[in-house]
């Protein structure tokens, strides 16, 4: 077997390593639960409902063994307990919300592509600031 055939065989059979994504959350309110959506960054829209409620009492959320890829993260705190991110008629979040890459929110909710980050086979650390509608006024 030639070297190129051996290299191709090793590349195809090599395991895909999945690292963790560590999300550091700033400006979290003490009592409201935090919800997180992790999506492929090339999606057009965020999911209507969050993927999971995360434990983030210390301001950190951990997503374990995420395969390498291009992702986007949305976080929000459900201040009124209705299980969804409330938006104004213009699409501006009414509850504390944050996105990977911390894009400006003046024009409403950004697309996943605007929040893109690359996650490799190792661990990735993100810093996301939660912005409150009251703080922007």
C-alpha cells in the first residue's frame, strides 16, 4: 500500500474528536432561569423554542462533547417564566438576551450567521453578555 493510500485510510478511519464549549455569561440576573440554543451558524433562523435550560448559577454553562463545526449560541433569561424569549412588535428582545460574538441588538435579534464562531476538536471558550431591554433605554 502506498503512502498516499495509507494517509487516506488513516484520515477516513480517524475518530472525530468532540471538545466542550464553555460559555461564560456576564450580567446574569440572579433568579431567572437561563435558556440556551446552539445551532449551526448557516441556519437562517433561531429555533422557536430553546434547546435546553442550563445551570448557570456561577455564570458558566458547559456544553459537553460538541463535534467540530461552525456554530452560534443564543442565551436568554426567562424573566416572566413563560418559557420563551419575548420580543417587541419590532423584534427587539424584551428579556435579558445574549449571543455569541456579542453583536449589537439595536435592530433586533441577529441571525445565527452574525453570531458565528468556529469550534474545533478541542475546547472552546465563549464570553456572552446578557443585555436587558431596560439597560438599552
